[in-house]
C-alpha cells in the first residue's frame, strides 16, 4: 500500500481583464493513496493579467502594471477576488440595478488604481451593445463607463484600443445568482464589485475561443484571455493563472519541480483516466503525480486532474 502523503497546492486565478496581482491560498488533504490535492474551494485569491502584459511582476508588489488595463493597488488578491459581503464604496447594487432611469450600476476602480473595488451609476449609451457585441470603454477597462446595455459590461478590453466584448452580468441576487446562458457560470468577485457570467470550459479540451484558454477561476473552469506571450511554459514563474499557456495553470511553487517563482509556476493539467498516468506530467521524473482535481469538478469534468509533487 502506498505510503500516505500530504499534497499541498494552490491555484491562482485573476480572470478576464486581470488588472492586479494575487497571492496564493494553500489547501492540503490526504487520502489512503496520498494522491488528493488540497481543496481549492476556499481559495480566496483570483486574478488575470490583460493580453499583451507579459512582465509577470514580482508578487506582493503593489501597482505592478502601469498601463490602462494593468496593475494592482495592493499586495494580495487585487483583481478578481471572492466576495466577503457589502462595501461602503458601493454606490449601487448590480443585481438590483437600482440607479436612476437611463443609468446602470457598474463596477469601477474608485481609487485611481486598476482593480475594480466599487460600483457607480453610469449612463447607458444610445443603442447599447448586447452580450457578444463588440464594445468600447471610456478611459480604461476599470472606468465603469462603456457602451454595453444594462446588466452587461465591456470585458476582455484591449488596453491599446479600449475595445472589448459585452458580457452579461449575473441576474437574480447574491444568494441565487442566475446566468441565462447555460454555457456560462456566475462569478461574484472583488468583494462583490464584479458579478459576471463567464464561459465555462474543459481544461483538458481547451475549448475556448481563439486567444483565450481554460483556467480555474474559484470553483469554475472559465475561459479567460491568454496573456502568456513568450512565457507561460511549464515551470515558468507566474503570479496570474492566465500567464500560463493553454493546458497549464499557475500552481503553488511547492508542487512544481525546480520552480523559481516566489508565488508559483506554470503547471500541467492531466487526465486521471488517461492510461499514461503520471507520464502525462512534465515533472514526472522529478516525482510529480497526476491526481484528481479537488474539489471535484462538475459533470463532464470528472477526469480533470493536476500534476503535483507530494509534500
């Protein structure tokens, strides 16, 4: 019988227009075979860097990115983060859309930074775009002013052109969020400043649109812009999930062989039903094992696993 082993890991994700850095949250658990990674259900750090930003700034540096769509404002999770409840900086409720007629409730960065941390009432454009339509923002991706309709916002904004795509916000309420499109899931992030319906995906199939990849975002696998650029290979240091190439995710440094990143390094997904087993792992020779994703993903994703070093 294999010796019981504890495997400690963490996933990092900063989804979509990732404008800020995020730290890590470690989980650890064991089973009789020692192949169960730490749970990510309590992950409190999520973030994604915008396409074209491949600097991979050092963790803990505040305001690392200086373009209109880039940089965090404080150490830790600063871009997409799970909600802990209300915030006095919230002028309006995005679920309730309680602004005056002609306005809509939008997330924005009220501190001059690059992470959504508040909500504001913004004017609804004439002939506004619907989810899936091309859109534009005023100023930057975190200004809270765009030309999408109510209950939608401009997402995946190119900082050079200020153009993106309208995506739907979650309907319902924070306790029972709703996404009309069954191929999306509601993501309530940044202390509730973002409530977005983002496409779900299969990390083994990498079935996202061109220019995007399938990454772990909190409890979901979500399509987000691939911002890896010339980096993003297995073992490359990372601080944002979407600076890893498709098929990889940003994992805690402790579970990736020879990782030199102070936060994490790009690491392999794997298929736990693949007869190749641990040989799917780039770091197999160094002891990486293909283990089931924890917590278990939803229907159709039961074979998703991660390559991890036992610790």
